[in-house]
C-alpha cells in the first residue's frame, strides 16, 4: 500500500460540514465488484486526515470525508494505486 505525504494536503473545492470535516466526491471507473471497492477504500483510507470512505462499484461513486481539505491529487493517486482511474465529480 502506498503512503501519501501530508504535503499533498491543500485547500480545494470541498463541502464543509458543521463538524469542520470536508467531503469530496469522485467518479471511479473500472470497478466491477466488492473487492474493487475494498481496494479503493484501503488505498484512500491511507491518506492523512481521511475519516471515512464510501465507495460503490455499482455507481462508481467515491465519497471521501476528511478532517481537513484534501488535494484531489492525493485521492486520485490513491485510486490509481488501487488500479482504477477517477475524476472529480
């Protein structure tokens, strides 16, 4: 599993919630099963500050909740590391 440095964390366009956490949504392509979801979830969960990862192979949706704003590049690199591609939704 890859390790994602804190230097990839930066302010970006995200939704703020009342608990000061942020939520970012991505569209992932190539996932076909629960194992695919698990691979993406494991890689994205390694990014510093990530609190929750919701991913669906059925819709291709990836929703990342974090304690602070994350740079898209960190999430996209994690998805790539898992073997898939993604774009910001």
